[in-house]
C-alpha cells in the first residue's frame, strides 16, 4: 500500500476535489474478514466540503458478497477538539452529511444513548445513516440473546424501535458528536449563513484524551509545563522555530513563532508555517495574555475603501457578524489571525466560496451555488468600498482588536463595548471549572 501512495505522491495533487470527473479509485487485492478469501479494496483520496482531506476505503468480496466502507482522516490531529450539537427538527435534517472519525463520541441525550470513541471505524454518512448503523450494531447479536437472555433481548428490541422512530422526527431530538481529534464534521446546509439548529464549539483536550490519541505517553510531562530557568525576555527578542507537519500535504515543515506587542492593545504570539514541499503558507495568532475579565464587542461602520487597510487581530474565540448580509461566522472557524480587514474578508470568501467544493464540485446544487456566488460578490463590493455595512467582532475572551486610525482619540465610526460573559460563554472558554481564589496546594 505504501508503494501505491508513493506513486501517487509524485503527481501534482494527492487529494483531489470532489468531482464527477477523474473518479479513479486505487484497487488493492485484500483478504475478506468474513470468508477469508480474496476480495478488493478501493481507496479514494479526496476532500470533504468545509472540512479536510480524507481517505475513503470500500471493500467488497465477490465470494460471500460481504462489503464494508470506512474513512480515515488524512490530515493532522487538530490543535483543539470539536463538538457538534445538532437539534434535529425535520426529516431534511436526516440528510445532512456527517464525517465521524474513529475518536468521536456520538450521543443522543433524549434516549440516553452513546456510541463511545474507538468502538466504530470512521465513516462518511448522514444522520439517518448513523442511526441505521447503530440499529444494525444492536441487532447483530439479537438472535443469540433471544436464546440465552430473552429479557435483555426484549429490552434491546424496544430500544431499537425507539431509534427507528427517530427517523420519523415525530419529536425533536439532539445529536451530539464530540471528537477530541477535531477531525469530525457535520454539514451546514444553509452556508454561508448561520445554522440555528447547529452549534459548533472547540475545546482543549484533557491529558487522557491526548494519551488516547497517541499524542502523549503516560509518564510524559504535560504540555505547557514551564521551568523556572526559562528566560522570557530572550523569547521576546528572537524568532523561535520548531518542526511540525504541513496541514495541507502533511510533509515535514517548520513553524516560526514570535511575541509581538500591538500598539494600544496587548502582547500576542504570531505563528507562521511555510511548507517547502507544496508551497502552502499559513499564519495564526494567539493571545499572549490572560483572558480578560469582560468580553469585548467591536463594531465598525465601513464607509470607505480606506477602512480595508485597518489592522485586525481576530482571536480563536472571536465570532464575526455582518448584519447587512445576515452573515455570522462562529468562533474558531478561521482560527486566530493578524491581518487587515481586507485580508480577513478575503480569507472568509476563500473558505466559503472560492475553495468550497459545494460550489466548484459536483456536490453543488443550483440554488446553493447561486446563493454562495452572490455572497462572494457582496464581499467583493465591501472590499471595493461599494457597500455600506457594519463589521462586528464579538470576543467573549476580550482578546481581539481592530485598529483605531484616530488613536489615541476616539474613532467616530467604531464602537468598543465591554460586557459581562454569560454562563455558557464561560463554559465554552473553560472558566467555570477554573478555581483561582482561595487555592491551596494539597500535599
């Protein structure tokens, strides 16, 4: 199998966009796990809309007709875990595409039902497909249970009926997919607009989750532990470099890190990655200070093309809202960035329109393609200064910044509001369980 991948790597693009053209999976002869005769495995390296590169594998046996389909993430494990919470309210929601990684936990709270992580292989499916797969798993051993444990089998039959009733959506139910690797995905069918039924949140992995993903040994020192002899002053005066992997082609690359003081704001950490193999470049910005006591909401009235040159620091916890376009981008979607307003709008356009396979691939439908293209045209008008809009940065952590070109005097076109975070916002930031007062170290 490695020889096949090496042969493909010599080509220009290892992972291709989803398209009706050039659909050429790689076929490998492999043993059937059901009858132990030779079958065929087909591998396809492709990209999922609004997501990452994946490997789709499909096995079929001509002797016993057994078949199986699995997916594996071809990208790196993300910096944070991800949690999707979908309120299923109508039958159309059952058709949403879902990428479920091996490490993802799936829950339906209304039924007290949970599929633990690493108990099923990763799959590319729909909400209905996940329910069907759960039903098939429960039915697999039912004949044996009916003979040996009839009472248990009867209870499982009743639970299977409850799962099947979910597909009729007679009542609303909630589907939760929590993946510490950050490599699972649930489709937003109304993109680029906000999906009111879908909540996406990021979280920091625990030490146990790092060990399950193979990122840390049992006796390894926790990430972030510091030593007293570290000289932080030297760090502020030099660019630090460390080895990493390219998020696009996974080749060995290097990341540069530098502490930078932003005028009239605070200290931030800028991280830039450059891949010599595929030419991919990316930069991320993380706050160098603590979470502020209050959240910050910055509203800029864009009236002139000169506003596009304003510096913007968008942290990972910051959401973006443009009311005139009915557009809202949740926190952590485009990561932390330090750029200009024009650069941020172009990044949003690239993510939602230009590089979106739902527009350029065969997954695109007429209405969806037209809607996304019209949205891209409106973003172009904003960048050209031809559209009067309000640009809103809402950061509950208070670590985002938009340049005041009149500083230190007030900016007549910009307002900065401080507000008290809600309980849910503190929960998303991991502050509710953080004890900082009357703390006493136990011996």
